[in-house]
C-alpha cells in the first residue's frame, strides 16, 4: 500500500487482529486488514509473512486515534 493514504499500524496473529478491528470499529475507524498468506493461498501460490499473521492499516486521518487504541490493547495483553 505504498503511495496511499493508509498506514500500517499493527502486524499480528488473527485473534489479536480481530480484537483490534472490533475496538477500532467501535470508534468509527474502518481498518483495512491485509492477509498475504490467505491472499496467496486463494491465488494458488504459497508465501506470505508468517502463516496466520495479518496487517492492519488505517487511513492517515484516523492514525492518531487508532494508535492510541492499539497501544491500549497491546499494553493490556502484556500484563
């Protein structure tokens, strides 16, 4: 997603990504989730970052608010 108005804010496993997406949507932030492994599988190719890992992108206008949500969730998971 180079040269776009979207910034990658998180890369992680499916379960945590779903939690983050849910919390972002509660704040009216619409994330884009990219799963290279699944895309490659559907296209008939192998590869990807790490199986089961996804990337979350948000629009630059929502970046600051989204980063705060990510930081809150990841700090909760570390405790």
